[in-house]
């Protein structure tokens, strides 16, 4: 039985949604963040690690997240795994940004 | 991991190959729908770092050889309905292939 990301030929999966949409600013930033983290100069992580982290999402989360939501969730997990950031640091920064946005 | 010698590809263009069917945990680049299927080497891409190691922070060495493998549509998707002359082309690393 294939895992959730290994979807080629899943019965009843239905047609592929080929609709185009303009990426939002946070999606562009997520893309840029990965390019930076995987660049030969930085090499903080590899795209293979991103794929592994995405594949490790809970199947339910995988199914409900958008493409870049999977990316940013995987990047966060890898930064914590590598000891570069902690949960607490990320939560504190999110809180700070939320308060600034009010 | 077979530790394929990257300098000497085991297969050449036209060779019949079967994809191993393995319940291998972790990150792999071999989709399930070609596992156990037989195809033919279309192209020898050359040696690349092993993604199964890179995915966990490894160096991906030694570099296994990567092949473009051609499968007949009808061999992969059995209930194709009608005869299809389409082919499915997939990149597969050498340690996933055996002679067929």
C-alpha cells in the first residue's frame, strides 16, 4: 500500500485540478526561503530532506494542507530537528508578529 | 543499498530490467506503481548522489547510477481498457533494478 504522497494511479482520485492561481506573498517567501536554505553557499538543508519531511506529515495533515503549507511545515520541522530553531523561539516570534499586525 | 559503482553502470540502453518491490521505510524516489514491473533502459543518466541518504542529512555517497526506464503503459496500468501504445518513463536508481 503506497504512502499518502505516492499517489500515481490512486483509484478514485479524480481528475487533477489544473487551475492556475497567483501565488500569495507568503507562498513566494516560502519558496525563496527554501532556495536560500538549500543554496550551495548555505546548505542548511537539502531538497531531499524537504521531501522526506513532507512525506512524514500525518496523512490527514498532508491531505488538508496546501502545497506551500506542506513546505513551510516541513521547513519548520527540519529547522527544529537540526537544532537551528526551537519550538519556543518560533512560537515567540509568531506571537510577536501577530501582535505587531494588530 | 547495493553501493553501485558509479563509474561502471550495470545496465546499458535497451536492457530489460525489473524494478524491485520493496516495503522500504523512509524516503525513496521509486513510485509504487512501477515496483515489480519490467521495462527497458531508455537512457543511462549517469551517477548522482543517493536521495535515500541525502533525505536524512547524509552525503549521498557513493553515487548510484540513475537510469531512465521505459515501461509499456499496458504493463503498468492493467485495466487500461483499450490497447495503448503509450509509454511511461521513470527515473530509477540502479539499486532498485535487477536484470529481467
